[in-house]
C-alpha cells in the first residue's frame, strides 16, 4: 500500500497543469538532486548572487542586471521521507536604485523511494512563482522539473530538464525549456567541487536563436562546515550575448530540528 501512495502522489504531480518564458532567473543557482530535507527538519537557505558583468540597459521591460545583487531566502521543511515543501522571498540591491522586493515562490518536491530500486535517482519538483514588473517577463509562472541523478563513488551527476510557462503576464510563449545539470566530485569530508550548467533555450515548439538563449557555466565549491551548516561558492560565465557574463554566487544553509 505505501507504494500505491507514492505512485498516486507522483501521478498527481505529473498531471498538474503545465501552464509556465523565463521568469526569475539568477536568484538561485542550484541543480536539484533527490536528497530531501529530513522529516521534521527545517532548513533555512540564503542565496546571494552578484552580477559582476551583466546587461546595462532596460530590455523588454526588464531592469539592467549589471552590478545587481540578487538574493533569495528560503524556508524548507521535510514532510516525509519522500516529500518536502519550501517557500521563498526574493530581493535585489543595486547601486543608485537601492533595495527592492522582487517576489515569492513556493515549491513542493517529491523523491522516488529507494525501495523502488530505480536505475537512477528520480524525483519531481513543482514551483509557482510571483515577480513584480521589471524583474521578470511574467507576473506568475509555473515550473515543473524532473530530478535525475546518479552516483558512482565520489562522482555524482544530476540533471534537471526544467519546463516553465507563464500563468499571467505580457508574453504569449508556450512552455519553455530551461535545462540545468551538474557534475560533482567529492573531496575530503563533506566537500565537493563541481561544474554546473544553466540555460534558457526558449519554447519547446521551437527554440530561440542562439544569440537570444541563455547559457552559463559555473565552477562551484560546496562544504558542510558543521553538522547543521553548509556553504557553497561558485563563479559563473555567460556563453551568449543574452546571458549575464560574470556572476559570483553564494549559498548558506542552516538546519534545525533533526
């Protein structure tokens, strides 16, 4: 019977309306894996990402990103061994403009139980996001992302084929494809280095021209400094003219209640 409950939950997630244009890119650089928050544990996560070299003019109604500090604060809770929920608040700071509230997100993530003995780690995450005008093309968005991973000793790979579409906004784009991936290698005690890839390719019905796509590569270092603390630092470079050319990203996590 437990397997039936898991299957039903996954079916509900898959059947949810894929109603999702690139919404709130750049506030969190993380490729999701299936290692969820322990049941009964609350996790606090702060992302702070500085755009060292970005767009300097308003484009398609969006504010310039050059020297913008983007941040997200997340509170997540492990609900079961295979389910967690999270809520975010997003903000920015930019010289000459000051600090601004950007929007919010809520996310629910499910992971396939190890008892299923799948050949790869698998999960699904769903997210609904809200953003103020000027920070995203669409006011409301929906995102669905499978999480696929595999580990061989110290080597771990993860892939998130993200699908997103507007729920409300100015654009009329269909579902967009925004894949991201990570190849990591464990070093020392609870540390890793990795190469991460993030992209926005455009509508699934026909990708945007390459010059309008976003492609970024990051080199990241992650370390669990204590039982309840974790930190990650990464440096990224944009590979197309539409991408932020230089980004320094940081992530801090703290867990309580486990």
